């Protein structure tokens, strides 16, 4: 029998989890939401869980999702937006395609669970401003996790006024719950499994031979309309260098494709990602700064050239973590020294927490 969110939380305590008042409160709100859904109530809205990395937000949302007896869909936010953009393209020429997309989704599911809601792209911000209103109008229940409260999303973004309707809709229709018990639960003890080496190129060669005992070729990998040089690849294992993967103009959907195809990803030659020569301000919403525009009066933090690669590295770690795919790294410096300061310091805190959890045997099953 599948447990309800609060019952599952209590069972986790019995199994040795540490009680956390913020988690308990979030579990209670999720329990209330689930009970109302199962009772057939209509005007529910949803629950918005936010807080620092490692506080158990995704775990709590998954407890909620597993216990549902109504149609539901659980997606990483990147995957959801990829689907939205693809479906809108298919609906080109349709009158009010956003309204039709929302109606289609609401006809398929009663609940949408979105993990890691984070808005940095102006295109996504403009879409979400109206899409969320349409979804709520259709009666769809939304449960999300994020590192920021609704009012903190896209806080310094260009044309943020286009996103404010989404902020207002979330604040009005969702129970906003802070999940911050002050402890990163990803660091709970567990059997260690080294997946990160410092200045040890031979480590990945040895590992590749272990993971792909039948051997593999070094044919380039087609990805994102480009050919990516590889150090080795088999049906289940990919071994690349950082320069060949993260310094190419790739985006989150390309890393989604990687995780669709491979069960292990090895990445060598990861440099110190922060620092480096500064360049002009880069407009938010451009893919990794590939398209630069004059920022005018907008006060945007300047990005270094290395930040281009750091953005892709963050996207790769996020996708591997969300899919439970081990990412094996060989780098110039320890994880704590990869990115210090700079425009991406906030999202990299989540990356660092995830890299730490990847050093446990329990990660990836």
C-alpha cells in the first residue's frame, strides 16, 4: 500500500531519518492537498516548496506524487519547458495556443509536479506569465520545488514585469512553504563511492575499462547538430573531456539527450570554473551568452568566458542528478574550489551539494 505524504514521513522517521520541523510542516501541507484531491475538491491550487539545497524538497514532492490516486505527471522543470516549447511549435497558427496547451494538459492530468523551478530565460519568463494563469484556470493542481520563493524568481530579469502575473498567480493559488531546517540532508552518512578525482587523468581511463569491459570506440558523438569528440564510448558509457562537451554551444535539452542514451557519464579535464578574463554584460535569456547585446541601462552582472562552460556544467550535473545517472569527474581542483564568487555563485551552491551526494554509494541505485 502506498503511504500518504505525512504517513511516509513518519515511516521515514521510524527508519532512522532525523526529524525536521520544516519538513514535517511541508509534509502536513502536502497531506492536506492530497486529501482534498482524493475527496474530489476542485479549487485547490497547489503547494510551492522552497528553500536552500539539500532540505528534502524533492523527496517530499516525490512522497506526494507516489501517493496520488488521480492522474498526475512529475517532471523536472527543464523537461517541462522543453515540452512546452515543442508543443507550442506544433500549435503554430492555432488561435491562442497557450490556452489550448493548458486545456490539453488539464485534460490528461489532475496534478502537475515540477522539480527545481528556476527562471533565468526571458522567453520562459514571458511564457510562464500567462501559462500558469491558464493552468490554474483549468483547475490543474501544481506542486513545485524551488530554491527561491515565488517573488524571488527572475528577480533581476529583463522585462520582469512580463513575469509578475505568474508570481501573483502562484502566491494567490498555492500554499507557499519554506523548507529550511538548517541542515543539508544530502550529507547524511552513507557508504562513500568515489566519483571525483583531482589531477588524476588515469582514474577515468581505469574506470572506463571497468564500466565498459568489452571496450568501446572513440567515434565522435552527434549531439545538438554538432559532433562531440569523445575519449571513449560504449552503448551505456560516455567518456568526454570538459572542453569537448561544456565549451560547445549546447543547452539543457542536449544533456537530456545524453542521459537518455547513457547510464554513466565520465567527464575529465574539468578546470577551475570561476575567474578568468571578464567580458561585456550578457543579456539574460540568451543561450549561454552566445548572443550578446548592448545592455543599455540594465544592470546585469558580467559573466566571464568561463561562465559559459560553467552554465553547461551546472545543467549537466542537474540532469544527471535528477535522472540518477552517476557523473564521474576528474578536475583541476576539489569541488569546493570549482566555482567561487561570480555571477553563477547562487545556482552553483546547488551543484556543489549534488556533487557531494554523488560521492555516496546510494546515489544512482
